[in-house]
């Protein structure tokens, strides 16, 4: 704890030397949050610092080239796939009015309720020779081999299906807020709709697309579920194997350090491209309205959205339902099962609330300051996302045991780890709204005599409300699905749905893994409903 | 919203208190389905409550190691002797007295009794009875024969049982021979390995592969579901100069920082008793570690065949060397 306080002091001093005025409350709170978020990173530094030069050379020459190549190519493929699915779906849904539009929105968001390890598990089974897709394939293309899923394309498929909704949500949000006058101006000057899309909409959407892809890629870098089920050697899997089969924390930390550097590079690049242009619309311009779709367009739209929905949600759902039915018939769904549901909901709600509150000062601080320091805060608070779940859990566990063993073993520690893990998700979601909070709005409020509290309550909060709700939901959903850190940090005997799915899936108890997966979907529904209602209220 | 948050906070505090209620805590790396009936019987007999904390053996061992004296765990159960020996090396366990575990053969427990084997499983061959192309396979080393190209089913090399098996072969036949063997198998599977043992059995049953290397009970599990499946078990390496079948054990240890040593010892006493042994091993058709307790009837009798003479602790001591070998060959 002594180290911790002294580092707070040092940071405060440097904060004061950079800014001439005293640190704001917002800055101080942001710093506090960032320090907590940096705990796993400290653990990584500490452990990898114990590696000898020889061990580093060994890691470098044996493992790194392959891991780098695998991880990078996977990220690129998943980013492209998610962008294609996410942007196309968001575009059709916001710009065309077609029958079943509201259902379509739901279908594009629902895949978020299915964790990558469930996706991987289900697709592995469905692509077996006696699985649904395997049989379909053999019926359509007899005498050919069923496509193999245990390779980079299989992993890409799973991660795109599980992640494109993030791009969809953020792009849709931006599209429904985008203002019509610029597009109209372009059209008046003779641009075709296609040209408008490429030269007006796409550049304007860049922040949202960048944020969406950042989310997706960060999920890829830290994904444990799909890569471990499909045994595709990325950094995360390799780090996990170093820890779990060799108990080699130092090598694991060394690899984590490389992963952190990789992710940081990526984030700097992403920020760089996102910051090059910012757009502030004027207050009076009218919001875009969707055009009525022609019958042909309706068919095309539904074919495309239907295709996405089938693979990303409907097929997995049907699989879960069919096996859950078997479980129901065998009376396997008992009070214990409902206990897991309760545990999952509790920890997710707790973690989501904690994370949203913690993310606010960091997002606001950055939106206001836009300094190197606030940028640094953002990077540090993203550590939870770029470090693999098992490493975060290890870091938090070691820290809590060393500094405050009294709270160890309870829900607090688990919620704290979830906060560290999903803080960047929450900051990202809130920040894209915070960017809407143009300096002029706040200045206007100030000039009308509002003090900081009134400003917060009557100006900032109402604008941020949507972003906070989105953030809460994203964190809730991710915590609900979180596996590796929960496995290590949950209180004794405290099983959540992912833990059960993981246990049952490794025992190949499909009848038991399916209802738990189904419950994840069902448990997320009210929250998604809330999210959708928020959006349509606007 | 605010009141909801308060509610959640209160609820979580409640959960905290609930989790701290006193009972025997077992970190269990064994499948829930197999350990639960045993635990229920123990509670019924002794009145001592048992809280199961399930997970993978290795991650639970990690947890135990990191938690140190803050751990709530009283006992640790693993499906793999390698993990248990690793825990002993990391000084996480409390040795028990010889008296308590004298029914268990010495080769199936740690030299200082810091962990005790409870049930054993055999690495065997599963063959398709209609397919004669793997008939010549009598030893696991025959699996490297190029005649089996595209016909061999093995798990990926991250599997605990697979690793333990390779350790046994390495110890019995030497590093060089094992390296060649792995390279031959790598060639035969051509990148297509299985992620579950049960899938190996079902691939062999469907004739997609001729022969597979599995733990014995997977074969019986498949036969229970599909009694007419054209598969059979074959015990490898039974010739005069052969190494014998590789065994591995599931076992238990008392944690160093337990505050319920008496109750934990009772639990071990129960598990090593005839009744406990029969319960623990039979649910999964494994061999009870205690001599004189019979395994399930369909399983080849222990003692009726040759077992590789590798003491179980070696599975932990040589694990890193085995992983190095597997990685050097580049097994998928």
C-alpha cells in the first residue's frame, strides 16, 4: 500500500507541474481509477522483470514470430469481417424503412449475448459430420470434406460473429445522430448516393467505425474462449498455457508485456486516425429520416440481414433450445441451476455499475483536457482490455492479497477485476457521447450562471445518459459472459453461468452447457430491451 | 437506478457473508458429476458439509499457490498426478500420516504422503473391429508407423492425459525413441487432431479412423450409449520386452494452510476407505487405488496386465521435460 500512495503522490506532483492550475476533482478521480486499472500492468512489469536476458532471447526466438503473425493476421481478418457486417447492417437499418426493421435491430445486437467460447463450442459440434451444418454441407456438396474450423478462418468466423455487433451499435448510433444538411449539400452539388456514402458518410462515420473496430480488435487480442477451444496459438492462449501447464508466471508476464506493447501501438494508431478530424454539427440542422424501402430493396436487405442473423444468432439459439429441451426432459434444470443464474446476474450488475461510475471521470477528463496526460490515462485504463483475462485475475489477486487480504475471497475482488477488465469498454462507449458534448454547450451553461454541479446534473448528465446506459449494458453483457478471470477470482463455490458452461462443456455435457448458454441470452434480454428503448426514445 | 445499485451492493455483501460460512472447502479439478455423489455420501455419514469449488486442476493449483495463507481451501483434488506432484514441489500441501493411507500402494502416492492417489486410469488403444488396417498395432510405438497415415486419432498436445502418457513413454523407452514416435504420429495425423477423447472414440466407431489413443473409460462410456458400436479396447505393449500400459492417477491433498485439518483427514479417510474408493472410482469406471477394491466389471482387471513401472510422482517431475519434447517436435 505504501508504494501505491507514494506513486499517487508522484503522479500528483507531475500532474501539477504539467498543469499550472491545481488538479481538478475530475482529474484526481480519473487518476485514482487509472491507478487501479494499472494494477495488472504493474504485476506484468514486476514478473517479467524477473526474466533473465537468456530467457528473453529464448522467448523471442522460439515463440514470438509465430505468435505475432497469428495474432496480427487474426486481428486484421476479424476487423475486416466485423466492419463489413457491422457497417452494412447499420446503414440499411438507419437509412431504409422496411418491414421488420425493429426486429432486424434486435437480431443484429443479440449475438452479443453469446460468448466466444459458446460460439466455438456450438460451431465445433454443428460442423461435425453428424452436426446440423455438417449434414447440410454433405447434402449440398457430397464427396467433399466439411470445412475445418480449427484454423485461422474458423477462429475469424467465430470472432466476427461474436463481435460485429459492437461495430453495428456504434455506427448505428452515429448514423442516427448524423445530420442531413451535409448529405443534402452533397446531393445538390450532383453527388450520386454512392459518392455521398464514400465521401461524406464514411469519413463522418470514421470515429464510430474506429471505436467499433477498436473494440473488436481489443476483444480479439484478449480473447481466451474461442482461441482456447479452437486451439489457435495467439498471445493470449500461449500466455495461458505458460501459466497453467508450466506454472511459469515470468514467461507468461514476458509474453503479456509484448502483447501490451502490441495493443498500445494499435491504440495509438487508432487514436491518431480518429483524432485527425472532428466534426461538430450545428444545433439546428435536422436529423436524418429513413427512406421507405422499395420491395426489391426489402428483399435484398432481408436476405443480407437474415444471413447474418442466421449464423450469428438464430442457428446457435436453435441449437441451445434443442439441447435445453433435452435437459428439461431429463429434469436437469434444478434449483442449483437457478442459483448460477442469480450469481451471474448479481456479479454482472455490480460490476457494470462500478465500471460505469469509474469510467465517467476518465472519459470526462479526457474530453476536457485532451492533453498528453489525459491520453496517457486512457491508454493505462485500457490495460484491462489488452491483457488476457487470466493475467488480470493474477495481477488483481496478487495485489489484493499483498495489500488488503481482508477483502479477498468476496465479491468485491471479483467486481474489481471485472471493472479493470471492462473499464475501456465503458470509457469507449461514454467517450463517443462525451465527444458530442461540444465545448460550446458547456460554455453556454456556464455563461448562464450554472455552477459545476448544476452543469453536471442538468447539462452533462442528460447528454451522457444514453452513453452511460450503453456503457452499463456493454459491461453487464461482457461480465455476464466473462470466463477466465471469474474462474480464478470467484468466491469459493460461487459458480456463475460461464463457469458452469465451461465445466459442462469440458465434460461434454451438452444437455447442461446448453441451458446455461440459453440463460445468458435470456438474462441479457431485459437489458437489451432497455437499451433499445433508450435509443428509440431519442 | 440508485436504489437498484444499493440493492445490488447489499446483496453482494450478503453473498460475501454466505461464502464465509464454515464448511470443508474442496478445490476440485475432477468432473463435478463424478465427485458430487461421493461428497454427498460423506456429508451423510459424517455431517460435515463440503463446499465444492470446481475448475481445472492447473488453474486451481495456481490459485492455491497465489492465495497462500489466505486460501479458504482445505483440500485439493486433481485428475492428474502431474499436478499433484507439482503442488508438492511448490510446498502447498500438508503430508498425512502413513496410517491414514496405508491401503493405497506407495507407487500411487507422494513419497512423503503429501498427496494420495485415489483412482487410476489406463492409456489404451481403441480399434474399429471392422477395420483390419490397424490390426498390426500392438504397441503405442506402432502408432508412428506410416501405414497409419490418415488413420490415427489422438488428442491435441495440451491434454493432461496425453502429456502424462508421453512422460511415461519417455521414461520407459527413452527420449530419442519418444521423439521419433511423436514425429511419426505427427506425420500420420497431418495436423488433424481431436479436442476431446470422446470424439476419438466416436471417430473410430464411425470408421473415420482405424485406431485411437485414449483413456480406457471413454470406450465404455461410448459403449454404454451405443452398445453395438464396432469398437474394442486393446491394451498396448504387453509383450515380454514391452513397456506396459501407461497409468495416471487422480488424487487428493490437504492444503498447507487448512484450518480444518481434522475434518480434512476424515474426508481423506473416507475416500480411501473401501466404500469411498468404490464410489469414487466406479462412477467413472476407473481403477480404485486401494488394493482389493474391484473396478467396474467391464474394465480389464487391474493386475491382469502389465503396467509401465513409472512412479506417479515422476509425472510431475518430468512434465516440463515432456512439454519441451512435445514442443520441439511441434505436435499440434
